[in-house]
C-alpha cells in the first residue's frame, strides 16, 4: 500500500488500514452495510472514511497523539480586495474553483484537506494515510497548476512545513480531528509571507524533498512570534 495515483479510488479506507490495519470498505457492494451505520467516505479525502474524520479510537483514548506530518496552508491572495471588486456570485465561483482544485491536488498525493476557511485551507500529509515521503507529496501537490494561473483571479500563496504535531479533537463542540503545535503555526506563517504564485517551503521540508527544492532560491524571513530569522525555499507555482 504505497504512493499516490493508484489509490485514486481505494476500496477500503486507507486511513483505517494504515493506522490500525482494519479494512473498512468505502466503495463497492461491501460498503453498503457500512453506510447504513453512518460510515461513509470522508469529505477531507474520498479515500478515507468518516471514522477517520471523527478521529481514531487510538486518538480518542489518548485524547491526542503525537505524529510527524507535513502541513500545507494555501490561500487566495488579496481576497478582501477581490470581494470588494466583484460580485458575490463570481466570488463564490472563484472560491469553489480554488477549493476544488486544491482538494484534488492534495488527494492525488494522499493528503487530507483538514480545514477549509473560505479563501484558504489547511492540509495534512502523513496522517491518517501514511506517506513515506510526505514532504515531497505536499510540495508536489503545491506545485500542481491552480487558480494562480487563471486569467482574472488574484493568485494563491502557499506555505509548507514538516515536524512534530499533536493530532486529536481539541474542540468539545465539533467532533473533527485536527493538528496543532509549532509546526502548524510555522506553516501558517510561511503561507502568510508567500507572494502570489509562491510556495514557501521550510528548510525542514526542503531537506526531505531535495529533488524538488535544491534549485530554489532561499529567502530569510522575519516571522511573527519567532525571534530568529527563518530561512525558507521559494518555489514558483508552474503554469
Ligand atoms: Zn477510516
């Protein structure tokens, strides 16, 4: 059970299989009885199930678990400007095109779309689907041509960082799992500093994805809440 494209339509949940070796059917006739018990495909990634979405038993028991993951943030640059300039119908078309294209690029590389925040999103690579080269998977997804190359829309900025995260349900009102910690914060701050069409990749992620980042320029950034300057690789989204 390895790598991307072949799993475009997995029959069993890749998260349950990778994390607990439990085969939960999500496609085909075997999936039907599961659906009647409310277990179906997740909206975070159609190759995992809604049990994964509500967090695993292992996660639940310990409330949260520690894992190593690559976190990707992406958002539409100049969104508030854009929303003043164009009508809400056109705006919602742009946002849904952005969210759809990002989701497909992320799913193609086994990541999950963990949060969608209107003009932005957060994706997790290496949980619940295990990915040997998760930094590479995230950078490759980020390089997939997207909204940034379309005619009118203002473009997208992306941040990618790899490190330890805590995964669990941190809200008592919503039963969604997410990742928190310094790794997530740094990925978000890198994204905030990315110009249109830029993918800012931390040195930690870049070291795990040398083939994709070795030729990229390095930029030293002053990030909010971090005292020392943070170097990052600057990749440009390809058209
Ligand atoms: Zn599952």
